């Protein structure tokens, strides 16, 4: 299979696009670190969802207990930051 040499001109554009994506990922991670993602209110803000939607995700199983969050004996919910960041990345 022959690849035309003019396609080599696309490499710098692709590299630039990859670098821009990395900057966006870094910014998302920095934003996550600024918020305490163990709390439902901050999780809602980070994900761009309402607090009731967060609780619906818990109820319908979108967020898995033991992975995305834990519950105390008094049913207080504490989210797992890494799992929430992963959830946002899709």
C-alpha cells in the first residue's frame, strides 16, 4: 500500500491536536483537584449535573457502591475521587 508523501504534512497538525487534548485533560484534572470530589455537591458541579441527578445515579446504579462511592453506617455518602474523574472521562 502506497501512502502519498503529502500526507506527511499532516503529522505536525496531528501532533498539535494531541498536545491540545493533553492540555485539556490536564486542566480537567486540575479542576478536579480543586474540588473535594468526595462530596455530592462538588461531584455534581464537576460533572455539570444537578445534585438530584447525582442521587438518581446512585439509586439507579449508574454510580456503583464500593466503586464510585461508599456509605457510612449512618448512610452518609462519600465519593471516590478517582472513580468520579474516570466517570467524567467517559
